[in-house]
């Protein structure tokens, strides 16, 4: 994790943009680290430092069968010399899927639990049982969102991104959105695209901000219309959009997070929701490892190939 590329800001050109006097670029966090790409790099960075400071040798976390967070935690732990344990939702899942196979290759020990047990992931009694089973560990919550993750994701924006008026990110647990909100400049708007179907997502985001005492100097807007039926759900239009985006710009988007963000922003452009002279920065939060899992589970090929090292 010490090695970190400065993420590239890749400009995007299209008549739809120039006709409306809009500018757009993509912040390529997917290129920030070869093994731990995307927002997960920023979410894990200070957590693993903290684990080291506390003298822990094992890291334990929770995730779904195709989780980017599991993938990233396995790789980062291996790189930093920690043993890692992944508690995985579901007992009936294909434990040989590309994400879990990779996590195992990175030395992660996997524990499959039924969905009812998984829902207890924040309870002291389950954590206690896990400590009895595995010994002491540094706990990273599902999706990796905690105070130190927010500290990390508040480093995504930089002087180079200060000329943009609108920044966009997918919203899962909201940890990345929190860090971005905390570092907005007064004239900037963050558009968070919820990838989950959650009725109270705006309220949940506000509660998270209160919990972590995040105050934004800019505007934060959460879009709830672009989840395509819920987490990891999709429709043919989404896949078409990802194919079109690749053909047009050679930028790979994943169907779980960045594809939904891209689709949402493009819809808003088409329907003139951005004022002229807006400068829009799409934050590419990574997640491309999940594309293999998507193809594995749906049989749908995506136009780019992503090979994990
Ligand atoms: C995990 C993830 C997100 C969601 O981040 P949160 O901090 O949970 O909101 C967004 N994009 C990608 C590619 C991810 O892997």
C-alpha cells in the first residue's frame, strides 16, 4: 500500500457534452494500485496502519460472495503481512467463484455463515464467538466503512480536482461518499448514486454524517432512481450502456457500481440536468474484479477483460 499511483484524470469528449457546454473527466481510481484498486485502497489504508499499531497479526472482515471489499482486503492483508479471515454471507454459495478463489490464493481463510448469522455481523456476541474461534483480530466492518475509512477516502480529492463543479460517486455503505463530502470545496456538488434499493438512503447518509461528524462545505445530493432493482441487480440497458461506454471511451465500467453511476450521469446530461459550463468528474471507484463474478453468475460477457494478477 505504500506504493500509490497518482490517479489519472482522463478527459472525455462527446458531442452530447460539447453541445451543452459541459466538460467531463474520469478520475481513474481503478488504476491507483495494481492489487488494491479503487476506493477500497483508500478505505483500507489507515485501517491496516491501525491494525499494525495495535500489534494485531490477523484482520477479519465480512462480505458477500463477489465482494470487492473481500477481494481488496485479502490482497492488502497479504501485501502487508497480515493473516486475513473473510466471513462470507451464505452457506450455499459457489465457493470457487473468481472472487473467493482469488481471496483464497491471497491466503484468506473463509468462513461461510448462513444469512441469519450474517445479519448479526455487528453484534458483540457474534464477534465474541469469532474471537474464540480465531483468536484476536483487527475487525473491519462489512464494506470497510468506519472512521479510518472515511479519513482515507477524504484524500481522494486533491488540488487537481478543484476545478470541477460536480463530482459523482456510486454509494454503497456510504463511506466513500462521506470522505468525499468532507473534502468538498464550497462551490462543488457531490452527486452520490445509490446502487442499493433503499427507501431511506438519504436519511441514512445524514445519520452517517452525524455519527462521524462529517460536515460538508459543498452540496451533497443522493440519487435514488438508478439502482436497477437493487444491489447487483441489472437490466439490459445497463449492460448496453457499459458496452457503449467502452466502445466510445475505452473506459471499463463494472455492472454493480460504476456502470450505474455512469448510466445515471449520462441520463442526467441527456435530460439537461446540468447547467451549462458544469465541469463533471466521474470518480471511477474500481470494482472491475466484480465483472468476472458478474459473467460467472449471469453468463453475460462484458466487452473488456479484467485479469487479476
Ligand atoms: C465498495 C464499492 C463502492 C461503494 O463504496 P461505499 O464506501 O461502500 O459507499 C463503490 N464502488 C466500488 C467499485 C466499490 O467496490
